[in-house]
């Protein structure tokens, strides 16, 4: 599950991002919709390198109502790995973030940005503020974002890595999608298996065994 990929200023996706912004600037285009598309393309391209898929405007449940981040990342097992929210350059980014937090937007691993500045929240707190006009700072933010693992998924990730090292890769099709931190609770794992391996105790505070299919 771990990835050694690092975003660099010389990468094609990063260069394309700044080229798109330059083109919009030449056309005097500053509205959120256009600028957001440039960042969306950047996230989508770099996310693929770590096995994450960017899903635009996916509806999620939060505090009894629906929220819709501009982007939600899922991995190959359909677990949500991160979120992205774009704001207009004319907006007060800090004020807009407070509004989103009040509405229940998740802060496990979330980028808020307005093209000029990016703010990365991880595990419920502000982790980084980056000037997105500086390529290296942009890359620093993306690398921190893509390297994050929710503590609730850490044991599962380690187990999958161990299976892969042994040559056994779990099949996603045998696992019921569940976008919560408990997606890998035994209740979410299909009971219709043709072959089952019991994984030893992963954590003293979690499940003692976990059934996996490969």
C-alpha cells in the first residue's frame, strides 16, 4: 500500500498545471471553475501514481446531511484517502474553510486551495500552508497529502503489504465497498469465499483476526 512516488517540480503534470494557469492569465480568466480544472487535472494525474482515483463532486454523508467536496480520492479498495476543495481567488480562504468545517467537511486528509495558497489538514488539524505559486511548495503539499495514511487504516495497509510480499494480492471485487474508517471490519468482508487466510492479531485494540481473499 505504501508508495515511494514523490511529486517534483520537473514532472509533466506540474509543468502542465502552471502552463494552464499561464494560459488562463493571458486570457484574463480568473473564475473558480477554470482555475479549479487546472488543479483537478494536476491532482488526477499525480494521484494515479500512488493508486488513488479522483472522483469529482462525490456526495458524502456528514452530520445527517449531504456534502460534496470538489474531489474525493479513493484507493483500489474504494477506501476514501483524501479530499480536495477549491475556492475562488477573491474568497477569504480561511473564512471559507471555517464554513466547510462547520458543515462537516472531513479533515482527515484534505486540501483547501484558492490557486494562490493551499492549506492541508490532516488528522483533524492544520498541517501545512503552502504558497502554490512556488513549484517546490506545491510539490511539498502534494507529497504530504499522498503519503498520508489514516490511523484507522494503518493495520490493514500493513497486512495488505505483507500479503503482496508473499505474492497474494486481495481481490477488491470480494470486498463490499464501505467509505468509512471501519471498511475493513470483518462485517464488511464477504463471507462467500473459496479460499480464506486468517491474519494474525494486528492490534491489541482491534480485531484479533481478519479474513482476506486473494
